[in-house]
C-alpha cells in the first residue's frame, strides 16, 4: 500500500475575512489523492465581531488559536509576526462604495481600505495575493490606484505584478448561483515562473457544451435540485435555538450548525397573499392590482426580480445580505409560499451543513450574503496550488 504523498502546507492570511467563505473553499480543496487540507490559515482579520466569531469557530484551532484572529479594524492590526510565514494573502476589501446597490460614492472611506491591504502585503511579502470584489471594482478609481501602485517605481506594491484582473461568474464553477465577482491576482516580481498564472478552467456553462477538445462543460447547476430538493418546504420555527457562545470573548447567540438556520419569518397576511398569488418563475408583475402597490403598478419596466420566485431549473440570483426579504429581489422559494431561509441561502453559497455560525439572525444573514461562494473559492485554491506546488 502506497503511503500518502507528503505535502508542505501553503500558509494563508485572510484579510476582511468575513465568516470565512474564501477560507472554507481553500480548506476544501484536495489535489489528486491527497486526503487532508493543503492550505493552512495562520492569521485572519475581520472587523465585525459576529463574523469574526463565526470564523473563529471554524478555523481558529487550525490557525493556532483565537489569538491569531483579529476582531477589529485592519488599521489596528500589526502583521509583522507573520512576515515571511504566509505564501498567500486573500481578501475582499469592503465593496459598498463600489456596489451598484449603493451610492457608488468614490469618497467612501471604506474604498481606501485596499491601502491597508497593501500595507499588510508589504509587511508579510507573500508570493501572491488575491483581491476579491464586486464587478464594478474594475471601473473604480480605487482599482486604477491599485493598478498604479504595482506599476510605478515608487508605488506601494511595486514588488508585485497584476497577472489577472477580470470578472468570474461563480456559476461557471459549479455553484448554483450566478454571482459575478472581480478576482485580481498579483504575484511577486522576483518569482518569474508565477507570472504566467491563469484563472481556473471553467467547468460549467450556461447551456453546457465543449470549450476544449474532449473536455465538455456541464450546464450551469440548477438551484432547485442542488438546494431546495434537500430542504423542507415548510419551516417549523421563526427563531434560532437559544444558545450562547463567546469564541473571541464577546458573548453572542450560537453555536449554530447550518441546519439550525432553517427558520421562517412572520409575514403579514398581505404578504402571504402575495406569495400565494405569484406563480413559479413569477414576480411582482403577476400580482393582481389589489395585491400590488401603486409604485409597482406605475413602474412596469422596473426590476423583474422584486417579489420574484427563484427558478427551480436555473442558478439562483446573487445572494445578498437581506436575501430573506423578497421585496429586495428574487428571493421567494421556487415553489413554497415563503422567502428562502438562512439555511437555503447558506447552501446556495456552498457552506457545508456542519459549518458553525454565531450571531443574531440579521448578523448571520449579513455573513452569508457577504461571503465568497465556497465553490468559486475552491476553484481559486486549485489555481493557487497549481502555481505554487505542481
């Protein structure tokens, strides 16, 4: 019997880590016959204490304890202790200033946090770093400054070269969600062999088909069979179990498994009537006048996702932080007369059933909606591993 191959782990630091969608995907990746994780978290930074606590519940032990997880502002984190210890830095600086759902305020101070990201990169000097953001980030002044920081002789990131900067759709990588995210990859200039790095190969396409001889793409994964066939149509509670935890010293609701998140809401009778009136694949335009609103009736060309049902046979729309409000988008169950639950949203994002969560219902919803889909992250992990170890 052959012994399992010895793999030197790839150490990673996760900035703006959220609840750990990026980290989960990297930890799930397995090359070939390797049975154990090949990526190891050594530090993480997340300012939201509920999200940081969720991260700690899942990854603190591996990172060397909760002391390696900074639950606070990145400006207050000193990375010097990890200098030379991490080969990869991951992170998605806050995107609210870039998002089309916000005011797109170029002066939003959150947009400047990429400079803190650069400070950490310069202190740790990883072999590569990956920045994840919304698709509008590539057209923002901040991305132009980030690019310049790698090109100018005196730039903050002059030791790095951007080798990939484009939009990837998570549905192209087997995720039952059409979520478009910018993925920027930079490598250290002295590592010439990394500068031909390419994005991971797409495994799925909207209509399937072949993109290389002998290598067929599967059709985009439909959310109905992938997620809703695994969850009960009805919810039995509207509340989380009564539990408390304090993985980072702050008492929060928890610990909850993903399966604990299948709770409903308390909609008004009018909302219930609307849910029942909307057919499969329908939306607010299918409501009779007495169940609609003057605004919806007046705006026939507005969003077709408001009060919409997810399509059983297509990927879901992007899971956002208020996915439990169908007034915000196509967040009604494909067939049951209710919004999707936190459990279903977490499964759409790719979190496993035994992932551990902490926080209130709203806090956990925010963690789920802000996360990078685990399947997309797992594909990126394959890209990184192939460049650093193969």
